């Protein structure tokens, strides 16, 4: 049986063709076929990608033993879309700034390819979220998130007015910039920036984090994995909103829109090469983040790899 790895590289690095060529050549030498989507290949800078097979499969991760991502967290989130609905695990090699979701750094590329060839990794499951957007009894959109569901105001000059429910009971009503519902995996991303707690990835929980809420009580809440959360845009409010899932999938929210969020039955599978505790990863990544800010002279110099 032919072994196959789906490669998902960052599209904007000038050296990405060379890195892709290197990975594909190393895997081919070990009898592993490297696959890439036709759309991805067309989006990359010109260059020889090496022995890469192109695919137009609607579920690109299907039939592969691994989704191998070359990039930061944004590229990994794109790879997660390709792996969703399959049993294919995802492994990230960090080419970005921080890369909380990445398993290894670029310096470990050759060793990582060797371990992929030897299938020398373990797989862990990460919780994801199901999302439904409705108006009245009509469900308009269903989607999902690995990191977070972010309900945000659409206009800078207006607050978003929302009512938040947990398990069918109202919690509070806020004027705010938004509300974030996150997984433990996403607790170190947007939710953390908005003041939410860091939750270890093996904890079964869902986070609710108000974003710049105009209220006396508007603190992050952590609930159990079976809880169902809902955010409703107040019907007579003037401001519209927008829903973002993982910063990639957007849905416009008119007044009266309701967003229901719960744990998904479809987890994401991550390949792990190290058994180091999450504490080590947390300290290492934040140290890298601070070093990056200092190197640029200002935190404003940091971009996000989406």
C-alpha cells in the first residue's frame, strides 16, 4: 500500500518552494508520496516543489497517514480544515513567530521527516466546537472551530449588545467589543489576549471570555464539556456583528442572530513527537514571544500567521 503525506505549506514565505522541495524529496527517498492541493500549489511563489503530487479532493486529508504543515498557527488552522472529518493526524513544523500548535521548529526538519518515515510519533485528540447561527427557528449556518468562536462588533464606532446563556439559562447582557468561546487548545490564542485563563489541553472544558465588556461583572467563565453556550445579538440593537471561527470562517450577524456553541463529536488529532509536559511548551513559547517583541522594539511589530 502506498504511503502518503499531505503537505500544507505557508503560502507567502519566499523560501517555501525550497523547503517543500526538501521535504518532498526526503519523503520520496523513503517511499512516501507527498501530496498537495492544486489550489495551494498555484498560490505559492514560483519554484520547483519537487516530487509533489497534486490533488483536487474535497477532503484533502482523506487517504493520507499525516497532514504535515510547514508554517505557524494560522497555517496549522488551515491544515486542520483539510484534516477534519478524517482520522488523519496533523503535525506542524513552525515557520512562524510563536506557533503554539506546532510540534517542532524548522531546525528539526530533517529529524522530523525521519520520524515521520518511521511512524515514530503518538497521536492525541483535541476538542473542537460545533457552531450554529440561527434567526428564530431557522438555522442559517453551521460551522466549527478548533481554537475559538469569536463574536465581534462589525463597526468600530458601535458596541455589540449581546445576551449570554449557559445551559439554557441567561448569564448576563453586555455591551462589548465581542465574546469569545474557546477550547483549551485556543486558550493560549485570542482568548488569552482578551484576558482569559490558560487551560491545559487535556482539561475537558469550554471557556467564555467577554471582550472589552461594559459591565461590572464581565469575567471569563470556564464550564464543563457538556455545557451548551449561546450568545444572542439583541434584536433592537443598532450594531451588527460578525462571527469568526479560528480567524478563518466568517458569518455576518444581524440583530436577533443567535449563536449556539457546544462540544463537537469530531475531535482534531495531533501528532506528538515529544512527551514533554505542556508547562515546558507554555514557557518556551511565551519566552519566544517576548524575545520577538524585544527584537522588533515593540509588540506592534508582531504579525499573526493566519
